[in-house]
C-alpha cells in the first residue's frame, strides 16, 4: 500500500509550479492537426477541410456580383428609349405641340433628361451595392470596395483627372497634326455663350454620374466580392473587365478596336484600384478622358454621346475612328498595354497590402 500511495503522489502536479508529468500532457492526434490547420486560414478567404477542394460559397458571391453588373447594364440600356418617348408624349399630348415642333427642342430636353437619368442611375448603383453588402454579404461597406476617403485623396483624384486628359489629348493631337480631324463650332456655340456653358455643365453631370456608377459596380463591388469569396486576384480583375467591355458593346455596335481598348482600360483601372484600395484613380482618369473627348470635342464618351463645345469631323485613320473617335483608335491599345505591364512590374516589386475589410 505504501508503494501505491507513492505512485499516486508522483502523478499529482506539485504545488510549487513544476510542469506536469509527461504522461499528463495531451497528445495532438493527426485529426486534431488537420482541424487546426483548417481553422488557421487568412481573414476573408474560404475555410477548407480535408474533404472539400473549394469553399461551398465560392460561386454564390460570384453569381451575385455578375448579377448586379447585368442588372446595372439592363437598367442603363433600357432608359434611352423611355426618355425620348416620354418627352415626345409630353410635348404632343400635354403641351399641345406637333411632333415636328417638339423635335426642334428635343436635343435640349434630352440633355436635361439624360442628366436626371444619370443621377438616378448613380443613386441606384449606391443603393444596390449597399443592399448587397449589408443584407446579402453581411460584410463590409462602401469603404471596403474603395469608395472612401484616403490620404491626399483630392491630390490623387486631381492627378488622375489630369492624366486622363493628357491621355485623351494624344490621339486628338495626332489627328489634328495629320489632318484626320477638322473641328468647328457646335450648334450651341453658334447660338451663344450661355448655351455652351449649359451644354458643358449638362455633359459633365451626365458623364460624372455614369462614370462613378460604373466604377462603383465594375471596379468596386464585383472585384471585391470575387476576391473575398476566394477567387484569384487575376480572375477578380479580368472577369469584371470582360463584363464591362461587353456592356459597352450593348450600348452601341462597335468595332474590335473599341472592345479591346475598353477591355485593356478596364484591366488597367482594376489593377490600379486594387493597388491603391481606392476608386479615386479610376474615376479621375475616366472623367478626365471623357471631359476632353466628350464635353470638348463631342465624341462618344462611354455610355454618353452629347454635343460638346466643338463639332468634330474625323477622317478614319490610325488616331481616330469615324463613329467612336479616340475610343476606336488603334493608337490607344499599345499605350494601355504598356500601362498594364508597368503596373504589373511595379506590383511585383511592391506587394499589395491587404486593405481592411
């Protein structure tokens, strides 16, 4: 009995703080190790187990992201016809004018209606993204997808705006120098300075509303959702760019040059947005480009085509396309591809720091 009590005493931990006996330490089994490795995953990535190769919710967020992009596309493309029809119906049945009299002021009315529609689309984009993030994804807010204040945000926005203007000036300057472009005063400029200012302000409002809404969806919510649900960064950048280029083709029949230019620009802006964790660069660059080619030279600028300050008469060539101007130029594609290469090289030297959720 004495030996039994001695063995019991040795198995009990000493009150002096010594480590327990070797036999009292629980052993880690292989199954426990697998569970620990499955639990120790990075924040925002899907947790995997030994029996599943991918997360079960990987396709759900991806389909939601594509769905909101398609919903945005359908909303924008379906507004053009009701705007014109509603205006003509108002002038014919309420104002008592004939269709010929109403069509004389159709351009001014469409400018106002397009500005209102642009602001409505912007509000709808904010509402969609906020609803999906809070009610469906239940994670993050508008700041998580890049719509947030950053350090020196106005400086980066201004630099991107200037960069977009300079990039638009390259094909237009070459077209003017080579004789591919002749310009004259627009109809508003012939009527007076007030009409020019009104058209310029209306064009700027239309472009700004559409660009911010597009960037919020195609460079904000869609890449954020895809990457957060486990898709690679390359897929999260290229997939929204393809959908964006296809959406632009739905707005107007375009050439392969327009499609490739829009696709390359979307990829480049997606890469810059991912590196800066902000939509400032994408919004500023696109707005600067659109103000030059749309508001000043009256070329199609993305989803909008309104008469600007100058009336442009392009000749098809290397720098310009007859229907789409600089957006259909083969000159822009090499410059955009060069920007993608430079951004990729800089990104390898300076890894992207994950933004807070």
